[in-house]
């Protein structure tokens, strides 16, 4: 059975210098191989099929039987690599932290160590009885993030 590292090497060799990037690779029982890829512009089924055929050509079915799936790390898939953070700057995300904080807002920045999230919060405003919704920026360290996903809004 091929290892995750071997599959990653093959996949990255095929992707090369394109805008595509590997999000996650899983090698499961019974030689089931799952590869999740993405790009700043998203991935379509034709791209997944093409990459799948190229990876399959690098593997030897006569040596080992396997099941191969190449798919997009689509909407709602937790962020695992820098490319996903960068792709979603300016988009709405939901963040769960290790200390159970949940925040939703616009991903404003990512630098490899932290993110900046623009959220709306109700806060007291001087001279007014009711709290008003204001935009605030929260800085969250990546080490404090348990999970972050993009959010789709239907308008």
C-alpha cells in the first residue's frame, strides 16, 4: 500500500507549478486513496478527472489494487492549508476555537500565524440606550483555532 507521503509526492509532481494545491490526502483501509485539491479560483470536475487519470497512470494496479478519488475541498470543508485561507480572504467564515469560542465574520487577513476576522457585535454606544451593531476586528492565532470553514450565504 502506498503511503500518504508517496501519494503526495506523485500528486505534487503532477500539479507542478499550476495554481492547484493539495489540501489533504488520505490512504484508508483496503487501499482507498482520497485526494482533496483546490485552487484560488476553485476546482471543477474536469480538473479532478484529469488529475485522477494522471495519478492513476503513476500507480501500478497490477502491483496493488486501489480505489482512487480526487475531489475538491469544497464549500464547508475545514481549512487545512495556507491556500485555503488565502483563497477565502474577503469571504465569510465561521471559526471555532479550542476554548469553544465561535465567531463568524469576514476573513480580512492571514499571515501563517494568525487571522484577522471582521465580526459584527452589539455594543453599548455612548448617549444611546440600546446597544448597536458595530464591526470589530478580532485577531485569532492559528494555534487557537480548532476549525475554520467557509460559509455560503444565499441571497
